[in-house]
């Protein structure tokens, strides 16, 4: 039996499974979502460099303290995803970040992959690494207080890619990571990200996202991952960032049949475009994600803050009452970016930055309820 070995009695095993299920449910309860603040040092430094903020450990610490001390953050955020450097850091007054998080009623999580590297024999494709020594690292993070973990696989769409080899290798790594997490008592947040970069159509993104998710769930099944004790963190199904409107193709369901419709003037109606992304994304997920999974928490992937909220909102308005899983958020850029720009490395800007962060978190909680409106954005 998975998770169950001779060293652990059946009672303890059942308790451990129940704890995983409770944590997974808590992460998507009350219309809240996750805040990803687990940028690796190179990624965080790159975002700082773009704004002329010093790329030092203390600047990263101060930035994360600004986020974590945002008043009322826990009203909209159920869990935060930290990076290894951050989970070891403290507030200026000496309080460990992880204590401050738990004290504010938020569940701490941790990114545990070590990044994506070139996949041998597959030009233009990457494999996410970090399985070596992972069991020990997970046990350590659990002891520190983390209750969930994240691993991100990246799948690029392009000429002749993704290859089957890339999709399978990444899905296998995600499943091995997820099984190790559950063994350690951590809920795995399984993130297979199909990138938005490129000129591909919405339809191509739907096709690839569907293939990736089917492969991931086959591997999760093979590795005996308990679906009730995990969260899926997928991309929304979107046209590529450089896709021209004329290329855009939409899928339409008529009864059991699917038709592809070329829409040339679709982008002129923004609301319709938002609904189309919502419909395509949810239909893709309904065909690929088992009902036992308690929650789906989207990454934002480079969408604007407003579009990410509007699309999540449209999905919940149009489908919420008919879905087996919660549709939530696990955004990094689409929650943090305005706050980062306001903060700009300046102590004097902390309060204004926190207000911006709180606002985005609130907008996304509203989107979970289907209550987000453009009026919430003010002027
Ligand atoms: P974005 O929301 O900025 O895509 O980040 C989500 C994330 O956690 C990437 O791993």
C-alpha cells in the first residue's frame, strides 16, 4: 500500500493521508488562493535589475518581509510558496518568516525543484531537476513547518515541440516528486506549465495542455499519488503571446461533436475573448483532471494582472456550480508585480506596495466567487 510500510502502523498511515487531504482542501477553501513568492535568486534578481533595485540577499529579504507583513493578507491568501533562501530568513525584528506566516493563519509551502535544465537530445526543450536528495530536503522542510511543496515543469510550444520525450520525462519527474512529498506529509502542488511564449493558437495550446495533463495524471497514477491530497497548478489555455488574431481558431462543442471555427474578428470583443479562454480552459480540464483532485490553482504565466483575474472570474461564473474541483489561483507575477514596482527597494514605499498586493489578492478572491469586476480596479 502506498505511503504504508512496516515502520508505520495502519492507524498512523490513515492519519497521515487524512492530514494531506485536509491540507489540500484548506489550500482551496473559502475562495482563497495561493501566493507564489518562490522566485529563485536569479529570477528575483532579474526582476529587481529591471527596476534598478539592488540584487542582494538583504534586498530580497526586505522585499519578502514587505509581502509577508501585508495586513489582511490571510483574508484572501490560504498559502504562500517560499524559496529555500526565504524559508530560512527572518523579519527585521528577528521573527522567522515561517513563524510570521503560520501566526497569520497562512499555510507555508516551499518550492523544491532545482530548476529546468536543457533536456539532452531535445533541442529547445527542458527537464526540471531536483529529485536527488529530495526525500531528505522534504523531511527538513516539514520539520520547519512547511505543509505543501511545489515543482514546476516547463513545456514550450514551437516547431515540432513539445516532443513526446520531453512531456514524458517531465511528467515522470513530477509524479516522483509528488509521491515523495506525500510520503513526507507535504501536499504536492503539481505544476506542468505550458508556456505562453510563441505564435501558436489557442487551439494548439489546448491540444498540448490536454496531452500534457493526460500524461501527468497517468504518471501520478503509476507512482500511486493520492489525488485527494494534491493540488494541480496548470496554465490557463491561451493563445501564444505573439499569436496574431487572424490565426486564432476556436473549438466549439455541438453535442458530442467538436468543430473548429476560425474567428477573424474575435479580439474586437474583449469580453467574448475572455469567455472563450474560460470555456476552452475548463473544457480541457474537464477532459483531463480526475474529479478526486480537490483543487486547480492556476499560474499566471505572464498575463496582465487584470486579465488573469478576469479569466479566472469568467471560469467561475460560467462553470463553478458544475465543476468537481475548486478553480483557484497560485499567481506570482499577477499578484506581486504592481507591488514590486511601487516598493522599488524603498522602505518609504512599503505601505503603498502592501496596499497594491492586498488589492490584487482581493481581486483574485473575488474572481473565485465570480464577483470580480473592472470597477474593482478603480481608475
Ligand atoms: P506566475 O504566476 O508569475 O506565472 O508564477 C507562478 C509560478 O509559481 C511559477 O512557478
